[in-house]
C-alpha cells in the first residue's frame, strides 16, 4: 500500500498492520508519487497496484498520476477518504466530491457510503481494474463507513480476478478478413501483450503468420532480438524475415535464383516493391536486356527498378 498519511484513511492503516495477512505500507512524500509507485508495481507484477490517499488535496494531488495509468492501461486501485455524509455541504475538513474529478480518467469512480458494503466495493474495484481493457479504478469511502463497524459477507478470496478475456468470434473473423485483404500487414505488439500475459501467444502469431513485427512499450523483449523465420506466402514464395523486438528494426529480403541474369552470381537482393513484400529486383546494366520486375504476390503490375 503506497500512501501519504491522512486522518480520513487511518482505519486502512490499522487493517494493513493488524489484519490476518499484514500488508506492507510504503509512505511517500506526495500523493502523486504513491500512484506512480502503484503503477510501477502493477507493470512489474502484472497484478493491480494499490495507493491510498486522504480526502481533498490528497485526491487532487493524485489526478495526474492516475491519468498516466489511464493512458497506459495499467491496473491499479486508488482508495481515498471522504468527508462525513452527515455533515456534507457544511464545509467539513477537506470536503470535496471526488468521483466527478476522477471519472474521466478511470474505469469507474464512485463513493461507498455503507460500512457493510466496503469490502464488496473494494473487491469490485480490484476485479474491475484487472478486467480487460485494464486501467485505474477510484473508490472513496465516507468517514462514517470507513470508521464504522458492520456485519458483512466477505467476497470469496479464492476467486482470482479475470486476467484475460477471450475475444468475440466476430472480432476474430473480422481480423482474419483484414489480414487476408492486406497487401503489407505488420504485427504491432503493445504493452497489453505483457500486461495481459499473452507473450507466448504473440510469439506463436508472429511465427505462424510470418509477419514483420514491431514491439512497442512493455512488449519490447517479448520476441527475441535477431531471430529469423522462413515463411511461405500464398503464392508459394519463400520469404526470410528478421525481426528485432528491441528496436523494432525489420528487414525483408528475397532470394534471387543463381541462374538469373538479373543478379550476377545470384545471392541476395533487396526487394524495392515494398518494405515487406517478396519479389525480384532488376538492375539496369549496359548489355543487360531490360526485364520487367517479377512480382510474387503483392503487386499486380510490374514496377521499374529504382535505386
């Protein structure tokens, strides 16, 4: 629990220290730091991070960091104190309605007013943060509820929060249709590959589809740098790919026949029809007959060679 101490949330500290499973408390000097630390923990552990802030300025100080987690799709829960309901509108200490401030940059922002429902609301916040598409969730608790006592049905502790959600069948069909129709498809892997635990699936997709890959954000390192695959496209042409997850650098070359006069001695020649497409490049040299570019699959018309 990353936090900056405040009177509105003292009962949470007591629970962290005296509870059946003690929770480590990390005290910081600014609420923004608490949320940034919770985001970093979530990124590394792929479990939701937790930050606790007091009411009023404690919440407003955290908004920028929550916005960062929202933009990055990082699961974290921000719990906050709140002025008492029975004095609401009378100008109690640090009285401010927090959820409208956090709603635009969270998956959900709401207030719990009943002590008996605190445990269920906190459990819902953690589950919602981990439900794809992941992100921050905000919950503040009124002073009466957080200091109060009540009989409550505790959520089942052995039910894990949803880690991944299977895509809809119609979405898979649409993606497959787009890939079939694409002339130069590229596979872009983002941070959700890591946060969603999909690195093995991403690797299999890159190998089986034979697509060039660009890794972005936390997906860097999901695919080993410098690894080569040889795949076969729809026309039967062999293609050699090299993808590097560290830099996103991709090269594509096609092998010319050793008997072809286009390339003396055969070997490798860069295909200039497309960044990722296989084909043969022709060179204009004195004494060589002009020959059209051979296209394997990606270009219906021949293009002149250029340097």
